[in-house]
C-alpha cells in the first residue's frame, strides 16, 4: 500500500519510520515546508519531496498520514478524500467541532477509511486493561477514573500547540484528548458530559489549564476525568476501571498495571502488579519515542485493516476523533451553563468501500 506523509516533524519522522519498516507499505511522497526535514525523513526510500498539497496529491498513492499542525488538518484531509485516498490523521482531528464534522462527512461521502492517531490504545498498559476487561476479570464495569497531565507550557515547541483558537483549546485538546478517547474506548460511548474548565494558572483565553469532567455512557456508567497543565510532578496519565469483582489500572510514565480480582464483592482478593522494566530501559536509552514508534507500528497495521473494511480493530476511527472534540467543547459549554450536555451516540464508522 502506497502512503504519502504530510508533516516531517518529530512525530512525522516516527510515522515515516513505521511505514518504511512495514512489509506491506511503501512511502512514496512527503509534504513539508522544510525540504531538508522532508529529505531527512525520506532517507533512501525514494519518496518524492513536495512543497505544495497539489503536487503531493499528484503522486500516485493509496493513503495519507496527516502529521501537520492542527490548523491544516481539515484542508489536507478533505483534499485527500477528494482524491479517493484513505486518511490516518494525528490527534486532535481538527480544532473545532464543525471542522471535525466536515472531515468525517468527507470520509463518509468518499467511502474511504478515516483513522485518528490515538496511539495510547496500543500502549502495553492500556492493551492489558482492554484485555482484562474484555475477559471479564473485573466483572461488570461500574465506573472509570481517568487522568492526564503535565506541568505546563514549556512542554510545547510552538504556540499553535496551546493557544486557542488555533489549538482548539487547552489541556483537554492536548494530553486530555487522549484521555477523552480512552474514556470513550472503555465506556463504549459517551453521551453525557458535565464539566468545569478553568484558565486561572496560565491565563490563556480559550485554552483551559484544568478541566474536571464527569461523563456517562448510554447505560449511565460514569467516568471521572481530569486533564491538567498544572501536574507539577510532571507528565503522567492513568486509567482505572472498576467492576463488581475488581479493578484494573493502566498508567504511564512509567508503564505499569495493577489488576485486583475477586470471586464476588467482599470476597478475598488477589492482586497482580505488572511492571515493564524492558520499556524503562529502552526509554532510558532511546527516549519515549521508542515506545511511541512501537504503538505507531501497531496502529498502522490496524489502519491497513480499516482500509480493507475491518471495523473491529482497536484503531480509533473518525467518529472517535469527532467525539473527543465534542467532549472538550461540551465541557466548556457545561462550565458556562452549569448543565450537562447531551450528545447522540455515534458508535463506529461504517466500513469503507474496498
């Protein structure tokens, strides 16, 4: 399968590597305003180096990975769909609900696959959680706790990454967008959002530094959610799922799990703690990028399946990308109205035409 890549930054370089190291994919073109970065990303692949979207899309290809700044996602995704291409777009899908809806509509109209880069689904700690829940190890799901945060603006390389309206918003659009997706991933759907967002620390209008949210699925199962830019201890995230026969926790960084199970409420419990020393050592030597790359490889493999019409893989689709943005917007709306926001169930996107 022939891939074009838009964006040759640090994430784009990892995306290119995932394409080049997959036996069933070929990198045929790269679009970036920095030709030197694009050439470095292409390496010896022979990929065409392009400086305009038109020239890029004129290269024969089957799919596009969009890894550019968020403000360009809509134009680039819709242009790719107009050419009959499949698209895997980095998160957030775009920087507004209306924009994300237009991208989803374009994918549906073109009958092409739209994947969204929520690669945390493939982190070992999250995969362990998914498997434990699906296997019934914690019984019936009762509620979730979801947290993601870091210690502020120095973590960003450019102001478009955190300044609204270009960024879309603040902490809920940054690490929090992953947390919104994971909440929906484990709940199955999110149809109700009540939230409080604030801008008291970094004082950036439209870019919340803290968000506290309660969301529920159609069955009423809740998730207590927090996204923050004031986690002074540094970057970390975790998801905890509680059932009537136990709980399971997935966290990073460092990567770890806790699984507690019992035969019934109040019975004796067994506890399993899972650490990942091989990941700690690898990241010490090669940084977090080594873990991200492995997740990108798994995500790419699932994207190939999505392009072939398989909608049952773990990859996030366009509806997941849209709903994560709707959750962020709903939290801000709820802050203003002090009322819950209700959203229609989306489910998964239909299979694309093969």
